[in-house]
């Protein structure tokens, strides 16, 4: 696919959650249609996309039919089964590419890749057995965190070790899954950069946002983040470095720990990212449009920040605050249309905007 997509073209999105929903809205503004592939019932993206295929990732016939109806395939989550990707890539271009997925699906592959680029990560070691964990503890020590190599999100699949005595129970929490022991980083705060790269190699990064988590789930992102000028520059340059190294096309989220010794990369997400939702009200071109532009072969837009923003995630019962928030000035509400409220479920978010006076 070398030519930019034209009006009426269809973008296939693997995954129908809120990210797929907001990508579909952005795509429709540019004149595209979206086709969602999602195994679950009533996907949030289904309300706004032109087409939805409800099928499992093992259903090769459904994957073929889906691919034949779209011009390019992108995704809103990184844990897509390899066999489905092998099948799809024979039929249509997948953006961002397979390498980005391969690197980010496994925490060890990811950290190896980042280290090879010369970027700092937490000290880490692959472990699966108690002997391996005890050996890793000898070099990494405590406090440390044991995480599953794959399928972890929102702090799930993690156990903290305060002392070596915690090793057996931490390992039990991993339920036999291949894991990684990470040294605990004594960070002052967490930030993330949302970066984008176009098909012809143009790179653009949004201003870093400062993230606060609650119960392992992102709670707020505030821009501007507390960073010195050189840290801000470093954050953006290292993100560009990652994007270029992967020959990446699309938007990526890069999570960073801020320490007195510099920035440490926690993880990368090869997709639009919850910590980039502030861009919807903080920039002329938000992360969703930027991603659609990139996968459609368009030039990137100008993502310069024009306002200070606090993004607040509405998790579970937080959504009950909507009537109060709805009468606030400068609070942009984004709800995902999820019928059932569950603890820990992301129901929507609010961007509170402080407009800059010129
Ligand atoms: P993750 O799923 O890797 O993004 O981890 C979720 C959260 O746990 C991070 O946002 C941090 O707040 C915390 N965390 C993860 N890894 C480390 C680490 N090596 N040192 C300190 N805190 C960590």
C-alpha cells in the first residue's frame, strides 16, 4: 500500500473497545469507514463503526472475509494471536508492523530491544522456576516486582517482593506463566510520550503527560508534566528513536519513570494509549486522528499542545459523577457506551481544559 487512502476507504481494526471506538470516530471525520473485528458481544466500537465482524481470532474464514473488506488493518490491543496475524498479513498490510507487536508482546523481548537501543530499563531477568527466581534475586535483589512476560495490563499479573521470603508466593501468583523479575525503580513520578510515525518516516510526538495510577490502573494524566527542558527533550528523542528503530507506522505510547538518574523506559504500547486521551482537547490533531493519518498513508498532523489539560479516567462507579461533571465549564466528557458498570472497568474519561490566554 503506497498511495494514501482516499475517502470511502475502509480501515480494519482488530479489537472493539473504547480505543477502537475513538479511532473509528477519528477515521469517520477523515471520510473513512471502519470495520471492527471483535470476539466479544456489544463492543463499544460497534456503536460508531460502519461494520462489525463478531468472530474469534481462530476463525480463519471470518478473518479472510474481514481482510477482503478492508484496505489496511490496524489494532487497538497488542495481544493478538500470532496465527491470526500470520493469516491476515498475507491478505492486507498491517500497521503498525509485526515487529512492533512481537517486541511489545513479551516483556523480555521488549527490554532486550530497548537495551540494544541504549535506553535504560529496570534491571531484569527471565524466570520460570523457584531456582531461577532465587538466582535472579541474587543479582536484582529486593524490593522487586515479578511480572508475567505476556498478557499483563493495568497492573495485572504482577507481584511485589519486599524480601527474598516473598519468592514462593510471588511465583505462585504467576500461575506457571513465564515471568520477568524487575528491580524496583525508585521514581519520583511517571510520564508517558505519545509518539507517531508516518509511512514515509515523518515523526511527531505529543508533549509528555504525567500519569497517576490508582489500584494499578491509570487514573489521571496531566499536561504539562513536571519535567526539566532536557528531560522533556530526552523523552521525545528516545520515543523517536524507538519509532525509527521499528520502522513504525502509527501511534505508540511510551511509559517512562522519572528518576534523578534520568528517564527509565517502563514499557511501550504499539497503539493509541489511555495516557494520550488528553490530546482530544489539548491539541488540534489528537492521537486518534494521528494514528488514522499514519495507517492511511497520510502526512501526520500538527500535534502541538494548545492548552493545559487534566484527563480523569472514570473507572467503575466513578461514572456516577457524570451529572456533576456535566455542568462544569471546560470539562469534555467521553463515555464509551458500556452498559454494565464493573469495578475496575473503564467507563469513560473527562478532559478538564485550562485554555491558554495569549
Ligand atoms: P506495568 O504493567 O509494567 O506498566 O506496571 C504498572 C505500574 O506498576 C507502573 O505504572 C508503575 O507504577 C509500577 N511499576 C511497574 N514496574 C515497576 C518497577 N520496575 N519499579 C517500580 N514501579 C513499577
